């Protein structure tokens, strides 16, 4: 195994163990600490074959459905994570926190080391520890064949001292079967929103990929895909990917149209990831949530995007086939007490610019500023609710700027035309360096005591 391939293995372990994003599957991953997109199941040789197949399709219309669809759907899933992390207001705040941690360590200024602890807390809070997920003994076959029931609850996060923190509430969704047997309790974390976005982008590509088939094959593959989507929707192991979609579908009743459920929930999830902190106090709180008492105000003060998603979903208009996503969102946020999309968009850009003042100078500040600049450009292209969704039809033409990808053997390549200019050697050095930095800051965290 080459040195860099070994480095990439370490990166992927870090992404799955301590990163913000779920990275449950092994075919692709996104590491938030280094902002690296990995397409793990491909190596250089197979990628070149795939690229040749794609070129053949563009020239002569000859395609190989399965490998092309797998590649594009995996790419858009991980690229959507990168976009959420770099081009939403929540994501840009996370970038500043992460790079302040990196620069605090590399500057060796102990008075700034508290930024390391802040970054550690923010990353784990976005994902929430597996401790907060509760799985109950249940017949898996039964969970897959029955519509789930749901209930919301509000608990408290634990502080480093092991005590419950009244200023850190957590929203949970508890799923049960038709016999009221509990299936799983899932925290409504940031990951719930980002996985909702990435899953919708992935599903859209898979559906578009059916156009590569003849009519008879298309009918068969569509039935298989629909069955797989439903299985995933009612799979407890994948609940983090579907909890936001369940939440919205339960409110707007989209006539069992799963794709529309994902489409509308992804739009609302992106909006909530962009929602400025100042607007959370304006949210109209439905009476049913007032039983949580002071925890409601704490969630507003935290500017918790998952809380905003729940509150807006609860007051969103019912699904209508003739109503566009933007029309539906406009009414939903109005019902929830928020200003227009135009006003929110202006506030987001203002807040993004203000983040510049929070940056610590250091060796890696220029990389951060470049990412923030690209992120703001992509925000403008993508839109406040993600209307410019990555898909097979626009993958090679999209004006959105995307990073290169690292394949499973460590090979670095551009998956699309509009890729950030990156020197392969520089990227390899950055990844090797950031792994060492992450290991060091984790050692520092373990050294901290009450």
C-alpha cells in the first residue's frame, strides 16, 4: 500500500468516527475536517474505464446503466455534503470553527487553545453521539412492512461534567410500529438535515439514470428502485437518513409520493441550514410544543436548525401537485412567522460576510478564506433552499464549483468540468498535514480536565 493510500485510509476512519457527517456507507465519504470528498469504491483504473464509458454515451448514446448511475449518484451524495458544509450559513460557521481550531494549534498560542475545544464540541453536537440514539428489540421484517408511527420528545444533552445541561435541549423522534412497539429513537440532529439533502440528490440521479435504459428495462428497474427506497425509508439502521423526510411527510401528506417527500424536505432542510440566528426568536411555536417549557426558548437561543425544521414543518401547507417548492416554502415560512425568502437571503449574505471577523490568522487562513468565497458564490448559484440541485442532467454543465475527488486507491481526479483549481501534490500534503493536526488536537482534548 502506498504512503498516500494509507493516509487516505486514516482520513476515512477519522471521517466515520469523529466527523460531522454520518458516513455509514462505504462507497463514498466526506471528511469535514479536511473538506475532502472520497469516492471509496473506485480506483484509478476503473475510474478511467468509467470516464471512457461516459464519453461514449455523450458521443454515441451508448451507456452502461449500472456503473454510470452508481458513480453519479455517489458523487452527488458526497458533493451535496460538501456544499452543505461550505455554502450554507451553518456550514460556513462550522468552517470558521474548524479552521480556528487548526490555526490555534499550528500557531502554538495556548491562549487560543479554547478554540480547539469549541470545534470539538460543535462537530460532535452537529452529529450527536450514538449514545442519544436508542434502538429497541423489534422484528426487523415487521418494521419494513408497516407504516411507522411517530412521536416527538425533547431531552437534554450532557455536559463534559456528566450533568444534564438545561441550555442544550435535544429533539428526538421516536418511531413505533402499528402495535405501539418502539422501533428506534433518533435525535433530530444537523446530520438528519444534511443526509436528507444528500439522499434526495442521490435519488434524483438514480431516477434520471433510468433514461439510459430501454422501455422494458426501465419499467423493471423503476420497480426495483421504488422498492429499495421504501425499504430504506423503513430501515431502523438508516433512520438518520430519513427522519427529516418522515417528519415533513407526516405534516404535509404528499399522497405516499416518497420522492416528493424527499424533494420538499430537502428544500426545507437547506433553508433551515441557512436560517440566520436572529430569526429563530420570530418562529411561531405551535401549542403542542409548549409542553417542553423553557426548552423551547433554549432551542431558539441555540438557533438549532433541526428545531426550525420541526416547527416550520408543523405549520407548512398540505402538499398540492400544482404548487411549486418555492410557492410552498413561501407559505410555510409565512405561517411560521418568518420574513420573505428575499429578506432571509439578504440576511444570510450579511451574516456570511460577518464571519470574516471571527477568523484567527494562521498558516491555513488563506485556505479558509478561499473556501468561504467559493461557498458564497455557490450559495448564490444554489439558492437559499437548494433549488439548483446537483443531478445527472446538470452535473457537467452546472455553474456550481465543486472540489476534486479522492478515489479508494488515493488517486485524485476531477469528476466534473467546473472543479476548484487544485494541485494534486498540494492536496496530498494538505490531507497528510491535517490528519496529523486532527490527531494532535484530539490528544489535547483528552488532556483537558474539569
